[in-house]
C-alpha cells in the first residue's frame, strides 16, 4: 500500500512538475532532486525560518525535552526572536512602518485546530503570546490594532517601546532617501519567524510572528497573522509556515495549500515545492519577490523551499540544531 501510494504520489508530482517546468523554462529535474526520501523520521522536531530560527528552535526544543507540549514550545520558541533587538523584522527591534510605528502581526495554532492571532498590534513585546490568549480566552480568532492592544493590556501585558535607536535610524535614513514606497520582504535581513513543531506525543503546533515589511503603509497587514496563509496546522497531517512577501502568500493561501498537499500524499518537501510552483503559476511574480515555506508532517519529516535563493531555515532534530540553505525555484 505504502509503495503504491508513493508511486501515485511520485507520478502525480512528476507530471505536474514536468508541466510547470516546460511552461516556465526552468531547469527540469530541479524539483525532483531536492525531494527528501527514505529519511528516518524523528520526533520531536522543530523547523523554523531563517538564521534566528536557531535560537528559537533551541528554546522550543528545551520545552519539549522537558516534557512540554508543542504548543508551549512554539510560543516560547518565537518569543526569543520577538525579544531579540538584533532581529529587525520581529517584535522588539523590528523596523517600523512608513509612519515610524512598529506594528506587529502574529498567530499561533494548536493540535486541537484552535488558533489565535493579532494584527497591527503596537507596543507589546510578545504579540504571539497575546495571540495565544485570544485563542484561549475569547470566542474569536483575530484581534487587531487598538482592540488588540486593549485586550493585551487588560490581560496583564505591559506597554513597551519597541522602536530601538537602530530601527529609528534606519527609518530616518529611509525617509531621507525620498521615502520611495517599495516595501520588501525577505530581502537583505528582513525576515519573519515561522516555527512549527511536533512533540514526543506526536502533537503538532505552529507560531508565526513579524513586524512585517519594513516601512510598509500604515495599517498594512501581511500573511503572518492569517491562518492558512502565514501558518496552518492540521494535527492529523502536519503544519506549514511562511516567510516573504505576505501579499503573495495570502493570494495563494500557501500554508493551507501545503498541508492539503501533504494530506493528499505529498511529502513536506514536495508540498513546499508545489506551493511555490503554484504561486508562480497563478500570480504575477515581480523581480524582487521572495517567498519561503517550511513544513513538517506527522512523521516528523520536514521540507523547505523558496521562490528565490537566499532563504535559510533552521532544523532541530535528533539533538542537532542546524541551519540549511533552502532549495529554490528560480534565480
Ligand atoms: C509580511 N511575511 O508581513 C511577512 C514579512 C516577512 O520576511 O516574512 N518577511 O508580509
């Protein structure tokens, strides 16, 4: 049964990949080459986006090693990036919007299918923890702006100045340069943390948190707080999370798509590749666009893929926490 399923999966994927490859003219075989096969599956597993995912993985792993849940692990993991001022794309130290305000998007989803999120939240160091409270204490999924701030303050969070002198200086510099409106994600050093994990019990959870695109329009919300776009978890199947240009991720509902593709038999690697390929097929991909995905399935098998080179992901498995360059679709 397993090999038949594998055969169907491979044939389907091979046919689709070949079709896309001839249509877009990129190297045929690229997609097939990076597919992870015959790997030994290991739990627990933590996979997250970018270099700063390493320290987030560390915190998440420790919680699971001590018997904690995947849900606690993903929250506490990304809390590390939120508090690190040198990560200029998440929480404290995040680059502000065009008006000079640091506005944060975050979400969390657990193995029970429950989820919470906050959008355009200001002054709170740990937006993902507010998202968790939205999930646990309200009948809602998302709170935004002043309402999210009020909810956070009512629940014991304190106001913090998130704009570091470095981020303020970068914003002032951007203003000097004519304030041309060209927000970019994932370019240079701007990068959301998305982290998904599977614990000893096989429970899966995920979290995603960001200050969004640097110098974005006031009020702009990206994919990171949108369940199905920036993050999706289905405990029977797996989880996926996104980084990069949120508009592209939202238009293609990338994380949900990846989980659905895994449900239909693809490995996490195949599913990440197909989601990026689908993006290329369905929306306009401009020159500077970058999108990256990471995913894990119920067996602890992982995948990562991006549209362009440069995306890195951190994988903690079998007591080793390592950074990898993700394979990508086009130069
Ligand atoms: C957003 N996806 O707000 C985020 C930004 C990001 O790497 O991931 N940057 O669109």
